[in-house]
C-alpha cells in the first residue's frame, strides 16, 4: 500500500495538466517571442495561462502576473526587485518563520548593508500585528510575511499586517506558495503589493511559478536579457510548464469549494487519531491553518526518535511524509521554524509534516495513523532493549 502525504513538497500533476504539457510539447513548442505562427501559438498559451493565474488570485488584470521558474524565483524577484530601486541600503521586515527563499534573500540584502528585522512569532507560529507596528522605521520600504507556513501549517493574519504596511506607505509582499490553489485568494482584499505562487504545489509541474505585481508598482528585474515578461524576467519562457500552471490554476479555482472542506475534514481526522499517541505534540495553529496540513513533534526521552527517523520508518511502510520542510530535510539540524516558535533543539529535531492531497482518502488517514503508532511503539521497544544491555 502506497500513501503519499507530502503534498506541501510537491503534488502529482493532474491528468489534465499532463495532457496539456504533452499537447504543448507536440504542437506549441515555438519560441513565444517569435513573430511567426509557431511563436504566436506559444504566445497564446502563455497568455491563456496568465489569464487563469490572474483569475485564481483575483488579480485585476492578467498583466499583473509575471511568470517565473517557481516560488523561489518569485520570492527573490519580489525582494531584490524592490531593493534594486534604492541607491543606498534601506530596512526590510520579514518574519522568523519564512521559507529559505525569503530568509536567505534577506541575508544577502544584509550583506549589501540593508537592515533586516525578523519578527518573532508565538508558540503557534503566528506574527502579532503589534510587533510589526513596533518594528517599522522611517527607512522601512518592504515587509515580506509568509502567508501559509510550509512546515507547521500556520496561516498569518495577512490582511491585518498588510493594512499596517499600507497605512505607513510601505510595500507588502507575501509568499503564498502553500496557500494558492488550496484557499481562496483575493489580492485586492488582502491589499498586498506582491504575491508569490508556484505551479507544482497545486498539481502543475515543476518549473513554473508567478509573481503578482500590483498595477503601477515599479520593481527592477533580477534576470537581464531579452526583456520577456514586461522586462521583469528575461529568458525564454518554459511554455509547457507555464501552460500547466494555467490548467492547474483553473482546476484549483473550480474544485476548491469542494476540495478545501474535504481536506480540512481529513486533516482533523488525522489530528484526532494521533491525539492519544505518547509523546506526540501537534505544532502550529489549529484554528488558523492550511487545510491539508498536519504537523507534530515527538517529545520522547529516547534519542532514537527524530523526524528523519520517522520519515525513513514510514517510508519503509509505504507512506511518504516529510521531516519539516522538504528544502531542509536532508540535513539533521534543528528546524529554524520550530526554534523560532520556542521549541528546544531536541524537540526541533523531531518535527514531522504530513500533508494531504486530492488523492487522500479517509482510509489512507486511518491506515497512516495505525502505522505511525506501530512505528513509535517499535522504536520505543528497540531503545529499551539497547538501554537494558
């Protein structure tokens, strides 16, 4: 039995997405910048995808969408595109639970002389609006706060935070990679200036993402070349991956009213089934949470129970999960996100993330909970035998 519960890392492409990729690679393979018929067909695919992506997040115009290679590039373009407008270093505010695509870009800006403030979070991973208000300085030009935290599932109060930024005339960006396609997004109601998303998190394919740029906002390009994407992202576009993003965006928009509450129900079912597990502590905010996301730590006195150990053991049982964020799962280091939430280094090594998707069933949830309990019991028994010797 194979159960994939790592949808926050990537999602399996939807059959309609696969069909679109095949069709584009077979028939619309031209360079979209070319003026002949082959180029025009590819350019049409890009613009259709732009319309669908704009509709997913209720962007006023398709032109607000700038295609990138994924969420990481979109995040980089948002921060560096704003920073490049200034001749001298300014002040940036982020949270202490950002994805590395934001956190490491902020570190680069620090090396250029920028001042960066990392806002604290509470034990559930939420930023308090008061902390944002207190962090603002006269030279604050950009605030970037993640919408849905990929490791612990917590949703941030983006409308309230963006309102504070707007009242001070400060630009606001949010990394919505985990939210787009899973919860409704209206960029006008959120009142954000910039928003990042990624295709492969919502049943598209790897290699395509987008940055929403509010109309009238000037940012500088990070990739320089042929001037594609309104001059903000040079390089020949990956037409098949972007077309896949368009199909995925349309499917998400149509299916969300039914799929989101279904996932929320399965999420709560899994939390409830794991509630009686010894040493298991849920992480993140249960009330403000991504609909598909279950996260926990195993606060065991035994040294042999870490997040990576649990991932390996569940994988042997045919269940795919993640030890925290997929981008960091290859390193046995305490999770920076869990540390920021106040967990000890030992606890921050035992984080586990189980993220559900469109193929997940109630039977999958029940089986996973049963296997997880068996794995924990076996690890405890093995550790007891070692200690007894």
